[in-house]
C-alpha cells in the first residue's frame, strides 16, 4: 500500500475508533439513565449523540439531510440536532483536485476541457462541483467525488445502525430496521455517478415534454463512476422568488409539482431529495419561467404495486372507503392491521393527501410555517403508536415521505395557491399498475437502470 493510501487508511481508522467510542459513551449514558434514573433527558442525549456523529464530515452529513426533514422518524430533539450539522465537507484543494482528475480521465484531462476551475463552485457531503467548459465553450458542471467515499459510507452506516439501535431502546413506537436498510441502499447508489448519469438521462426523457422543467444533458465522454459532467444550467435560487407576484410563485410551484409527480405517475420513480439547493429558477424574457432540476443522486425506483397502493389510498380517502384504505396499506406491506392501527395510519395519510382531496385553490397547508410542516401530525401518530407497540414502516416510505414533506415545505416557502387535487388527478388519469409496469420496464431498460435495489 502506498504511503499516501496507508496514511489515509490510518487516519480513517483513528477517526472511526474515536467516533465509535463517543457514540458508545452516549449509549452507556442513556442506558444508565434508563436503569438508575438521572438528568439529561432526550435533548441532552441528542446533543451528545449529534456531537459524536458530527466528527464525521462525509456521508453522515447526507444521512442527516435524509433524516432531519421527516417528522418524528427520529425523536424531535435528535432531528433538531442532526439538522444543525454542517452539510458541507471541507473542499478538496486545487492540487488534490488536479490529481483526482488525472485518476478519473488520465494525464491529458485538461486538454479535454476548454477551461476548468479548480476552485469548487459548491461542496456537499459526497463530492464537490466545479465549473468548466467544453473545448467549444459550452458551460459544464463537473461533480467530483471525494476520495475513499465507499469505505467512509460503510463505516458511517455502521454508526447509523448503532444510533438507530439506541433509538429502538429508548422509543419502540417505530421499528427503524427497514428504514436503515433503505437509507443504506440509496446512499450506496449515490456513490455510483454512472448510475446518477443514467438517472439524469431517464428524467430528461420523461420530462422532455415539460418545458417548465429543465434537465441537464450528460456528457458521457467526460464522466466516470466518480466524476459526473453535466450541462451547467444558469438559474437563481428558489427563495429569491418567495416575495414575487403570486402568478410567478404559482408557476414555479406548478413546475415543482410536475417535476415530482409526473415521473412518479408515468414510470414509478421519484426524486427523493427535494432540497431547495437541488433546484434553481430559469428565466425567459426577463421573467421566471420554470425550474432547473440539478441533482439526480437520490432517485428511487418503486415497484408498480407500491404506486398502485398510493393511488388506491387516494381513492379510498376520497370516497371514505375503509376497505380500500386497508387494501392500500396491505399492498405496501403493513401487517396486523387492527382498526386502531388503521386509524393511526390515517392521521398521517390524511395529512399527506389532504391537499389532493380538497377541490379548491389553497396553500399546501394554511397557516403553517415550512419548518413546522407535518410536525403536529407526526407527533400524534408517534404517541398513538407508543400505545399500540412497534410498527415496521415499509422501506419505500422513507423517500416517499421525505420527498412529500420536502416538496410541501417548498410550496410553503413560495406561499403558492393552487388546486392540488386537479393537478394530481390530471397526473393519475387512467392509472393502472399494469400500464405503469410496462412503461417503467421500457424506460429503465432504455436507461440501463435496474428496476429495484
């Protein structure tokens, strides 16, 4: 092993030994409080655990991003502390970037670009983005992965398993094992920029007839498993338009709705990370016209049966047909559905589906702040589940719920006023699981993407 690799390995071993010890210390403290009593409580334990995990400036940041927006997936105190963790890792320096580019594209990599800015335009949890141009001058975005991310992801996921195990000991209302499995699978997919390139191509095809949503083209000759090169799409931050005229805010919210729900209804895939940083606003004729969809790492492919459950539950809630609601939950994999458990699940379902059931122009949640979206309902569900014993949440719910909550928060930031029911009904008209399965198989085969992992 070369000295540089040995040094990195040694540093990582020390890093994880330290963090493991810190997390273990928090576990011991929690166990002691439960056995003997004592102060501190959830808030203190959450801060200590977040501090222990905060030593990991890589994939655990992505985990924090995935968990913190979903109400009551973890205790509120933990969600708050995870949300404070910095999402940006320290950027790679110019010399290091140049060496990384050599390893991805070869010694003559510079000759393959017209220009390449070694200073990152943006840094995130798994990699950083650099501005560049083609030899013909076309603007590019080059997403370069940090080194050693695969080993970092595996080590961080082990720490996440420990954190979830602590959660199950403290609060057994929700069995988090399927959640951990889902997060691990999706995070491993995000390491493969080749897959992300295929995701971008898939979205480019399914949204080709949606002019209000722009998808960057992939440059395969300048991409590898750890380097993804896309068109650079110029745009402004979404929040720059929160005080724009209502017509513009509604236009942007409609584009967001289309960017999320159209791929779901047509080919059974969702963009599982509706973070404000993953969108920008493009203008035409001096006025905001639509959104740029920028990131394709967190794309979830769903089995058609799961989407059939989504539509069945919508119709069940719309008609107040309890049998159809139960059928939808069973389709998703919920078991031992007592009347009380169905009532509890319906608290969350009526929250998520509420705007889609209401045939009027409205905000996504009247009088609710973006940071509070879903908190009240999640608390009610959590308290009810504590009395009824643990429920295993099907793994597909992690990103479906996360995306729905994140999307709703964007609508609240924009204070958009739309008829969400009519928009949703237009997307699912004539829906059938068989037709979806056929479209999905063709689209995924064309993109070279596996149906499910």
